[in-house]
């Protein structure tokens, strides 16, 4: 069993086992085992993959490379994501006051946050991303130094005054090793700004059932966990809290943030902080997700023997496939990302999205669009494609309608 990523203790509590079946080449696959540390209270996924497995995954399969298939979290490609990064930038400004500081953004994706810094007069900027394409795109667009490769393996050959790590730490197995690497390249009194999905707010908006427990998010931070990191690392805790962003569905998405300073602090008389409201939020989120999944699986389309063409294979699809397979549903998988063509999920082979027009649809066949955020745009583009091909489109159903 994976020990606690924050305090390294082995007092592991099993919280929930969530059925999940992802792409066969994913390093994190099979059921999602949600655990909690019995000592510091941290929630995390108990996975068997190594840090090297995850490093190779993000080097070779970064979803941020394909700008046609990304939305919020794009690293600044989309207008909505630019708004998110502007808000993060304003939050960081509370803790810095010198535009000459050297900045490193770890997991910079397409350089969105660095672009905001640069646009506001912060010119000593640097990025790091495991993806060669993202690193090259950021370097070309901003003209700054970008270190390509796994953060654990890059030799930075310099130090920084500010290191930003936004929506990265939830993906990391070796959290303490990651943080110690940051400290090794941070100047004395330098600032670390951390931002992750807020576990304390998971139950506020159910974007889709168990969306937060997926093949990439294996650590679940609330604001108290950043204090516990400072406690373990013997550095200064400055602040933590929660901020929210708008999504494509006009819902809010909540993030927790923590701010630490590289300054030696004696924590010998301190204790772990635990936010008991997170326990309630996680339990409520699991309950609401369970009920939503029950409603989905009770839908008549899943129980009348017709063929179900699942379009848009992502985190919700992984959970649905695991459940529908046990119900002997006739599933055919399609995805609009060309990189997923031919990939396998169990014994299912994913076909390229546009090829769906060549299927011979029967009266009861349905196309289940599994993206809640992009349902309307996907449906409209498919209808146009069917019309242009002089084919009759089958019925479309939305996950949102079934919930």
C-alpha cells in the first residue's frame, strides 16, 4: 500500500473503491482505491505505479499538446483558461513585490501563467514541462528559457526566487521528493506557490460522478495540507485558502492554494492540522456521485440491448465502461483525439471520432456523448458531419440529461 504522500506514515485507511477502466497503456488503471492517512488526515489514491511510470506518461502522452481537445486547464490556450490564470496571478501577487525576481513555473504546459507574469512586467521567467511540444511552444511564444523533461530529472543549474506549481502536485506520487527538489533550487526566503483542486469543495459542484477520483489525480489537497507540508519540511508556512474559477458549463471549480517560504522554522512543538469539514465534503461527494451513477445505470438505453456508441472517451467513460461491461452492454467506443485511435480499454478498441459516420445505425442505436462540458459543440459538429455525408444521424443522449 502507498504510504501517506505528506507524512510518509503507513497508517492507511480505506475510504472507497471506485470501479474504473482506463486505457491499457495508462500507468494508473483498474479500480481507484481512495485512502486517507490516519495520522495527518490526507486523502489520496493508493496506486501501484512508480514516479518513473508517471513521468514517462506525462512526457509521452500530455493532453496539453493537442490544442483542439483541451479547455480549462489548457495552460492558457483558451480564453476561459486565461481568465483562470489571471486570477491565480492576482493571488500570487499578494506574496511578492519585486518585478525583478526570478520565476520558475513547474508544469507550465503551454506557458499561460508565465505569459500573464510577462505581460505584467515580470521578465525573468522560466518554465518546465515534461512534454517536448509544450516546452517548445512556450519557448517560441514567450522567448523564455524552458526546461524540458521530468521535474525530478532536470538539472536547472540555477536558483529562483519564486516557484509556482499550479495543478501539478495532485499528479505526483513522490510529493515530498518533489517539494525537496523545489527547495533545492529556491533561494533563501524564496516563495513556493502551490495550487490544486480543493478536496474541501468537491461536493459543492458535481461536474460528473467521481470526476475528481481519476487516472491522473492521485492527491487531494485541502488548505490544511499545505501547513502539514511546511511542518514536515521544516519551512515557513505563510498562508493557504481556496479560490474558484468559472468553467465552460458556468459552474464554479474550486482550488486550494498554499504559500510556503524557504526559511528554517522549528516545528518541534507543532502538530498536524486537520480540517474535519473535508471529511464531510468527501463523504458527501462520494454519496452524491454514487446516486448520480445509479441514475445513469438505470437509464433505459443501458438496459434494452441496443448498441451504445460512446463518444468522448475520458474519465467518466472509464468509470461507465467498468460498470456497463458488467451489465453486458454492447459498447462501441469513439474519440475525437487522433492520438487515441486504436488504443485499447480492456478488450475495447477506440475508433477515431469522424469515422462514426460510416457505421450502419439501427433504429434503437444511440450515441452517448460522455463529455458534459462539450456536449453541445460535439453534438452540433457530428450532426453537421452526418448531414454533409448525407447520412441520417441516430439519437444523441447526454450524460447530463441522464444524471
